[in-house]
C-alpha cells in the first residue's frame, strides 16, 4: 500500500500565524468609514404582551434609527427547524432576552444610552418554566396549542415481562443543568451595502448558508442579494448555529444605506444564543442475577425554552443514546422536546448525547452495588462488542474497541480485576 | 475633558489627547486600531485583553488610560516587530504556540502569548507550576490548556537556544 500523504502527518493550520500575531480578523475588529452602531433591546420578562414606544429614544442626540417589528421588510421570523423566533417581538415576548428593538446611533455608547429611553410596556402573562409542567394540558402555551415539540419512541423486546425476570430493578431520576457554550468571542458583526445593492454581513457563524436564507426571507430579498462572509470565529460549540446579529444588522444597513456594526457584551451574549438542553431523566434499569443488563425504561424530557432550535435532533439523539453502549435486549425509551418560557436551548457539543451518560452509568453502578459485582466487570460483561445488536437495531460489524478502552482505563486508575484483555470477548 | 497622556507603546513614545477615563482596551482598539487585543468579558475575568504594563500583565479592560502615564505598554503587535528585528518571521513564543498546536479559535491566543512573554522575560526556565500560574488569568474555552502549557515549555527552550546563538 502506498503511504498516505495526509494521515500521520501534522499539517500547519492555515490561520495559525494570523492568530498568534493578533492579525486574524474577528467581526469586532472591522471598522469602516461612515459606520454606525447598533444595540439590541431585549425583553426582561419571560412571558408578556408588549407595547413599544420609541419616540423619546429617537429624539436622543446621536440616534439615527430605532428598528422594531413594524420595520421588518420581509417575514418577521427565523429559526433553523421552525420559524419560531421573531426578528423583533411584535406582540408578545416568550423568554427573557428576546430582541424587541435595535437602536442605531453614531457610537455604541450613544446606542446603549438611548436604549434606556425606549419604553417597553409589559402586560405579564403566566409563564411556564418547568418542561414537566409545560407538558400538561392546562399549562400556559408558549406557541400554538401544545408545548410538546417532539416525541421520540424506542421499543425493543417485552419490557413488562423482562422486569419480572430481573433480580434487581433500580429506579432513579436525574436532572442535568442548563449550560452556556461561553465561547470566548462574544457575538459581533458588520453589515454594509455593496455597489450593486448586495447586502453583505460579516460575522462569526457556523452556518453561512442557513444565515443567507434566513436574512433573505426576513428582508424580503432574493438570495443572490445577500452575502454572508464568515470572519474568524472565536469559538462556537453549537452556540453560533442560530441567528443572533445577522438580520438586525442587515435590516439596519439596508434601511440606512450605511455600514452598521454591533458587538455584544458578555451579558448580551448569554442572552442572545442557545444553551445546552437541561434533561429530566427518569430511569428504570433491571439486571439478572449474573449481572446481565436485561431491561431498561427511560423517560427523558428536554427543556427547549421558548424556541425549538435543534430540539428534535437533540432529543432524538438523547433517546438513541439513552441505553449507553450496552446490550440490553428489552428497551422502552420515550424522549420529549418541550417549549417553556426559559432561555432557549439548541446545539451544544454532543447534541443530547452528552447528558444521558450520567443517568445510564449511575444506574449501572447502583446495580453493581446491589448484586455485589465489580462495577468494571459488569460493564465489560454488557458493553458493545463486534457483532452486538444495538437497541436501535444496528449490528456493529466494524471495530468496537470499548472493551480494551475500559480495561486500559481501569488499569491506569489501579483497578484490580480478573478480565484478560487478550481474551477474545464474544458478544 | 481630554488630557495629555504620555506613555510608551510597543517601544514607541506616544503623546495623546484623550479622556483619562477611557479604558485602555478602547484606546488600543478603537483609536489606535491595534485589534490584536481582544475583549471577551469586559470585567477582568477572561484575560483575552491581556497586555504587559512595565513588565507585568494587566487586563486592559480594567485599566483606565490615566493609569498608563509614563509607563511602557506592550501589546501582541510588538512581538512581530521584535521578531522582524532579529530577521525572524515570528517571535519564538508565537512559533511555539503554532508548533504545539496550542491555537484553536485563537481568541485567547494574543492574551496567552503575552502572559507567556511576561513569564519568560523574567524566568527563562519556568517549571510546570510556574507556567500554570502564569496563565491562570487567561481563559481558553477551546484547547483545554494542556497544549498551551506545552507551548510555553517549548517557547522557553526556543528562547534559551536563541540566547546561546
Ligand atoms: S476582556 Fe478583559 S479580562 Fe476579559
Ligand atoms: S483557542 Fe479558543 S479560547 Fe483559546
């Protein structure tokens, strides 16, 4: 075989030199002539009807415009799966931090000061802040007439009968927390109009092609009139998959015919982008006397907050991975994505697969304790090997190096056990 | 109320008329367009805005320009100048960051490099703990720090070799 020219060779990353010298251009590093600055006014209530009065702010010296829902030239919406974000809230706010207006002024400082003069009158509505409550018939509704965005079901074997046969059955509830990506570079961007009328937006994004569609639709312009330039991206981890600055900047540049820039503070950044889904995980796991995992039932409820973002994909993945890397012949898994009036959640490293291990692994520890089996040996006994059939019906035919990994890790931490790593382990 | 402020920036004497309550980071970025200094939090938590003032690292988001009177301020842009003077493309610390794979999104990198410089300028052979302490004010959300520590170790070797030649 010819040696690979790529594998095994370290390539210099093409942007490394610009990054170590400070020359890499992130969106906030762009300064253009005649540029003005925008600041976003956001809701302070989780659920309320609103009325916006911008007259006083418009009179503030240095203020050039205050854009609200009525100024949106196309569809006042965006969203990766469902168009359930408004560019600017029109009648209602559904979470704290939802954009209501964009104040444009000759300096960032002026824009911030004038923002305090935009009067938002709130008529508070009952909010639902727990997804388990939000699933109930009589709960306040965030969008439409049900808060349940998605229900994923996985069934294998006969779960009722299987639990009857188990020596131990462990039942527990686990909760994971809401987490921010906290990428180091807060959102920023610049938009300007090119000579031929193209609206160009320079920003740090994970999805320039999606952004283009969303901006075009919100502005009511054809795709070929929108250009997204991806600058250097100061970390993302899934948190730059939804729209933040793009449409506000594009709209302001289009209306004003001038370059418009915005740079979020860290606090605004926290309010503007998605979070990791907190999951409420109810688990019931059963094993036979010899430590064979035999049945598992899980109900997983994911808090999507006020917008769906990638909720379907995330909760599907949580459901698919809910049993962990173990052969369990009888499975019943239900996962749900649910709207609440909390900050919205979306993509974040692992996409739903990162939360479930704390549940399925602690279940196994508890079973091992009750059966008086070494927790590593019970994992070796049940984990996926070549030839294993997963709960979703896939036969693992290629390499499955989990056994070796567990053994190596166990040895590293000084565990003593009777498994021999050279022994061929049969599924 | 502008005042006259004199200081040295990257080896050059400067005299500016400015509001003494302006933040140093705003002077560097918005006025002087030295955008290698980054703002990650604006409140002294992240270290992306690190500069060196009279040999000691400082968060330029927490420094008012009245505090830099008659002081020497070093930003990331100085390192290239230093390298060019020696006929090199990059400063050994910058080279080490590339060689160790310590750069990902790069937003923390200028601050990290300057923290490393402040350390290595005083201590050419730091041990692991000294390296860790030197970057304890700099957050990196991408790399997990290990490669950055390695980079500083390598940089110390490069700089010692440089000194011998
Ligand atoms: S921006 Fe100064 S410490 Fe974060
Ligand atoms: S490389 Fe991204 S924060 Fe350090």
